[in-house]
C-alpha cells in the first residue's frame, strides 16, 4: 500500500512525499525511525478510478448484502465476548505511545489501532473510544466507559498524563508495567500446572482402582471365608460405595459432579464481596502459597503506587486507585482505611507499621520515600524486589511441591498395597497349611 504523508524534519521544515508500507502503522514507524520525520498527516492513496470501475462491474445482490449484515452481527457478538488480555493492552499502550511520539494525533492513532489490533473486542472498543474522543470527550473519560477492560489505575494514570502533558511517557510506563504484571501472573499459573495435573491424575487413578480393581479382589476375598483386616474392610466398603448408585447415578459419577459443582460454587462465591474477602484472607494464610500471594499483592501495591505517584496523581487519590487495583480484597480494605487516615494527616508508614500485611521492609522504605519526597522511586524499588521474590518462588514451586506430592502418593500407594496384600498373604498361609 502507498501512503501520502506530510511531516516535519529536525529543522521543522515541512516535507511531503509518498511511502510504501504494509499498513499505516508501519508507514508511521518508518517515517519516524528511519527518516527521522515527525508525521503531521498520513493518508492512504486510493485508486479512485479502479474502485469506481470495480463498483460499476459488481452486480447488486440485496440478499448477499443482507447475509453480510447478519454475518457482521454474529461476528460483533463473538467479538464482544472475546477476552482482552494484559498482553493485548500492553501492545496497545506501546503502539499508541509510538504513534503519538511520531506526531500522529490521538484520534488518528486510535483509529489506526482499531483496524490493526489482533483482538476483535479491542478493535471495537478502540473504534468507540476514537469516536468519543473525536466528539470532544477526554481520552481517559472515553476509556472509563469500558471499565470491564481498562482498570481504574490505568485510567487514573492516563488522566494524570493528559493533565501534565506527559501522556506519551505515561503510556510507555503503562505498557512496561502491564507486561511485567502479565508475565508474573503467567509464571504463577505455569507453576501451578504441575501439582494440579498430578492431583487430577491421582483422583482419576483412585476412581479407576475403586471401580474396576477392588471389586474383583473383593470377590476373591469373599471365597476365602476368613476375617479381613480392618484396612481391607475399609477399602472394600469404599469400593462398594464407588460402584453403588444413588437414584440412577453411579456414586463415582456423583462424586465427580460434587467436585465440579463445588468448584463452580466456590468460583461464584468468590465473586461476591464477602466471599472474595474470606477467600483472599484464607489464601494469605496458606502454609506454602500464602507468602507468595502476599508478596504478589505487595508487588502490585508498590507498582501501582509508584506509577501513580510519578504521574502526578495526588497521594490520597493514588491510594484509592491502588486499593481498587491491587487485586486482593484484604489489601483493598486495608488500603482504603490507610487513605482515610492520610486524609486526616497521618503518614502512610505510620498507618501501616506493626501490621502483619506489611513487612518491616516495606514500612521502612515507604518511610524513607515520604521523608525524602521520593515515594514513587522507593515504591518502584519495593515492586522490583517483590517481583523478583515471586518470580524466584514460582520457578522453584515445582521443586518445593515435588517432595510433598511424592509423600502423598507414596502414602496412598503403600496403604492400598498393604490393604490388598495382607489378606492375600493370609490366604496363602491358609492354603499352605491345608
């Protein structure tokens, strides 16, 4: 594709010309990075004659147009139900910063991104945001209309960037920190795959043994007419329950249904304010995962506070936004209490000291940040420290969990073997004596 551009060089002289690129975004990038030009306008060159001739040669089919309209509606429905990931947002923030830095207006940049984004929902959202901004609405207010995609801290930072005239820098910082957060969450999820997979296989193996192996052995034990050991009797009783039925549903299927139902119920309960509070409080107190969850929350708290402080957001507003963006209900409530105390003149470090949610390291560093008026820089160092801690923990999680899983599986297998082999040995002794 060819694009006609108007730009300014390093001496502010106006330059015009034509550039060939695969997309408008690539053309803007070439002009800025390769030719060192700040773009004023960039428009695709259309062959009007060919388009007019093509239109005249095309037959009109109202039924086809109608079907295309229906297909568009279906596509829009699925697009609106597509998830916008943190990676999608990070790419959008970074490209937006590049285009604004290249001299494109925010409206043109949004329109380009609305066509170039790989995520169908984000394309629709950015098109709507561009329309709102073109109508005179502030960029941050337009993003606020899509609160299901853009969190409060992102909107607050962009609003501060607009007010301070540093929107480009703010977008770059947002992209970097969004990528870090997404990478951290991905590492934690990846570390959880191993233990969850092993436990799932273990449950499946237990169901298989109880429904197919133990019933056959129970028939063998019944022919011996000898008193079975307690462990074997318990094992046979459990196997009979598994192979039995409740109404028309096999008990093993009922167990699976109860597990799935329990998971769905807990998932729905966690979405309620009270459920989320109790769940997050429980997660923090877990013996192995609790410290990691707490460190992840502290990293999120420090990162948001750093970004908002550096963007010029007032500290009270920054604490409110951070509380709602930290991702942990326990910390959210605690930070909202801190915000109220800061409004009354109490410093942050005085408010959170001696609180088990905030280690002494965090309290001391925030105190230094407040005393030296460098809270943003100090909070950034706290975030980097806890990001590294969580990253290390996530990498070592499989190593930590492996011995525990081996002990659990070994205990179950040993108990199962003992319960099966003991009556078989007794039967062998009886047969030898006979």
